[in-house]
């Protein structure tokens, strides 16, 4: 099936992915878990490329961007926004679910 959308990972989200992989592999000493996370992440992105508006909209006073959405990948929340005009999913941040999400949203840049 051909993808409706492409995706772009913002620099901060790229750093998040790097840090997640490094933490799981180095700190937890669990390369298989790191690999499994990246497989799940890739599978979820593939679904978003077909159904870009399937993630839950973010309803938070700290976010002015009303297009921001989220999906869950394991213990992590992936924040993204679909750009319908450009047919692109923009991955904004990837944050562990145990973190203070309000605090992270206050400083999140979606552009």
C-alpha cells in the first residue's frame, strides 16, 4: 500500500530517539529492548503515514498549536503534527510517559 504522507523528524525528536536508544542499550544494558523499541516506533510511524490524523489531539493550555497529536510507543509518547498541505507527518518530540508532560509541553516548539 502506498503511503499517503511522508515524515520528518525535527532535530529535538532526533535527539530524543538517540537518547532513548543510548539509555536502553548503555544504561539498561538491553540491546534487544532497544531494537524492539525502534521496530515498534517504525511500525507506528508506518500507520501514521496511512492514517495521519489517527493520533489523539493534545488538549493542553501550554500548547497553542491545535494540530499537535500524540501516539504511544511502549513507554514513550510521540508528539507529532500532520501537515495536510505538505502531506507530511512532523515528529516533534518523543518523551517517556513518566516525565512531567506539562513541563515538557511548556517548552515544546512545534515549528
